[in-house]
C-alpha cells in the first residue's frame, strides 16, 4: 500500500510539473527550417535546453551546444552567435524566447563563471594541417591514411570555413556515377571548359592535375561516406558534370560533416579556436608552426606543414588592395576567410600568383550576403530585369553574368523559377524559409509583388518556354534548357553580385608543394584550396572550388606524409 501511494504521488508530481510548465516548448526559424526546443526551468531560471527537432546541418552541432550553454550560463538570450552558424544560433534564441514567453517567466541575467583556460604546451608531430575546411580535412585524412601523425588546427570554434557555404556541387569528369547515368564526358573536355572559363590564364599543369584526378575523387569521397548521387548542369560546363547530394541538397555542409566525422574516427588531433601566427623555418625547410589558443602561445614542431587557410574574400582591405574596382563590395565568404595564411607563406619566401583575379558571384541576395547556388540556374531558372525581360544567357560564366546584372536598372536582377525547379533542388527550401524568395500563383501576380513589368514577364516566360520546347534559345544561345517553367507557384529572388572567390594566392606545383619566386620548392611546405593560385585563372567555374579543395587536399596530404617519413 505504501509503495502504491509513493507511485501515485510521483505520478501526480510528474503531471503537475508537466501541466504547470516546468518544461515548455518553443519554435524558431533556423537556416534550413524550424528548430524546436524544450526549455526546462525552475522559478525564473532556465536549468536545461534540449533541441528536440531541427533540420540544420550536422556541422553546426558544436555551435548549437555552445549557444545553449551560453544562454544557460548567462540566463539570457542576448549572447553572441557562433561565427559561421549565425542563422542556426538565431533560430535557437528565437525558440528559447518563444518558450520563455509561453512560460511567462522573467529571466535574471547573470555573469557566467569564467571557464578555466586550458594551457597548451609545446609538442611535435609528423604533419600539421592549418585550416579545417574541405581542403584541410581532406589533407588531414589522406596524411593519416598514409601513416602520419596529424594535428589539424582551425582558428574558428567550428570546422568548415568556406566549404560550409558551398551549395552547388563538385565538378568531376569520367566519374563512375557519370558512366552509370550514361553521361559522356572526359577530363580533356573538362580541361577545355575550365581553360575557357578561366580566360586561358589557368596554370596548365595544375589544371591538368585537377581535371584528371576529379573523377576518382568522387569515388574517394563516397567511400568515406559522402552523399554524391546526382549529376546536373552548372554554368560554364558542356555536359552534366556537377555532382551533388540526393535531392540537390547543399554539397558543402554534407562534405564538412562527412569528412569531420571520418577524421574523428581516425583519431586525428583536431584543435579548434587555434590560430596559427607563424610558420617556422630553418634553412630551406619548414619545421612547424606557432599557435595561439585563448591567449596562450605554443609551438608545434612538425616535419611537414600543409596550409589550407582559404583565400581573402572576407578581408575588404585586402580585396581593395589587389582589385580597387571591388572596393565596397559585399562578400559571400565565411568571416574566417581573411588571407593571413597567404601572408604567412609570403613571409617565409613563398611567392604569390594571380592576386588581382577576384570573382564576384552573380546571384547573391540583393543587399545581403546570402548566396543563391548556381544550381538554381542549372535547373532552369531565368534572370530578368525590371522591365521583365531576360538580358543574358543565365549559364554564362560568373564574371559575365555579374557584369550584365550591374548594367541593369537598380544594378540587380530577379531570379525567376517555378515549383518544378524547387522540387528538383532541395537547397531552395532554405532560401524560402529565410524569406529570400517572393512567391505567387501566377506570373502576373509575381511581377506585381516584386515591382516589375508583369506583361513583359508573362511574354518573356512564354518565349522562354517555346525555346525549351524547340531546344534552341535564339536570343541568348543558352544551350542547356532543362525544363519549361509552367508549374505554380512561381518564385522570384532579387540578386546582385558580391565578392565570392579569390582565384589568386600561393604558388604551388602539381605536387601541392609551395614555390618561391624563382620556382624552387620550400621543403616540407604544402598548400591546397583557395589559399593557392593558378588553378582557376581569371575566373572560377561554379563547382570547381570543391574539386580543387579535395583534389589538391589529397595530393598535399599524401605528399606531406611521404615527405615526413624522410625526416628523422
């Protein structure tokens, strides 16, 4: 009888707690969709926050954990976002605020107890990888697979860098997937397309290495868990060549998640919030790096160093220095991409190439820095001006489309597509969730909503659909016409150019070894990804950056590990 009474009291206590709101639910809008949280509180104090549902990418897990801990520690949602996961953090804070409002409580903010700082000590390893984006992760994994002990350093609190922002896909020729789908392609055709897109300024040896290794890298990635199941068109390509995840999801977050999980399984020593301040060199070879972590500076001695710190697209002063015409332009880049890795390599004798070659992306949300993937145009979307008329082949190279947009009234354009494009490209759902797209059940209504000539828009779309039917665009010679745009609702996103990619950087050879001005190798120093120059020439084709980071990331990792074996 006593036990039964205790059980009844416990059940009533649980019912009372649930009914009177010790735990309440709140919903916020994240980057990919709704984020639902359960907030547990006692009196006016939050004791726990649990995320019960979200559609965010897995690479934001660390950011989610940090923002939740900060809210609990300070008893306030007025806390800083984690760089690189702004929308996710905003969504969590919005969800917590909704829960607080439902509970009717008033938080009493407090100063959090300062965490004990971990003091890092001098150490040594075979290979140090500087930068935890796609190139750095690929390099670390390949070096580890070659038997090297590896430490990977990332200055931000989470991995990914610019790779987190890659949406379209990865270009590759002669992949197993292309062959399975009956797509005829060759590394030579890929080479010629990229050379043309780069205005014949690409380094031929580096470009040959990129295109000839691209197909096998799709297999390498899928063998390590990457979701690359679809192949589509993108600007500057002669055939379907851009490999992407199922449903057209963003490629970058998928790769960061896949590679970071694989690296963790390999027990690679990954250190975030670790800023490299100097590359160490003795004589003609590098010997390690200096690192700053929470104000503590220490040294890692290494037999080889791989620089994978990205370009300088988020450094407006550096952009303006090398290309004054881009002064004042916005940027699509991660805040981490500020070019200090380039400066460190230059400081020890590395030479730079193509530094003035800076690319703008034509479809960036107007007066915003959110990029709309090129795959939207690859799936059939058109660009119109304020007169409701097309003005360019939508799949021209990025520099050409950017220049054409800036020539229009308002220096912007409207990306127009229908429901079938959305159904074929999952990335669009994120744009709609963030409020970037205007929708309507007819083109006339859409034109009125966005303030352009509705009659012309209807006429433009009718003419475009006729081109799709006939298979020939007689106005702008667009040779890829995937589908008619006839299914409501219709969507529009206002877009304009922003700084997107820096083609210039550190000079390397096709073994990813860093070169001096006179063409000599700096022993033990390798570089991969956007920190390097020469691969893309004067213009980078969409989908080639991801190819670049994995192809040269693997080459750098392989060669650094082999070189390390020669050093006693």
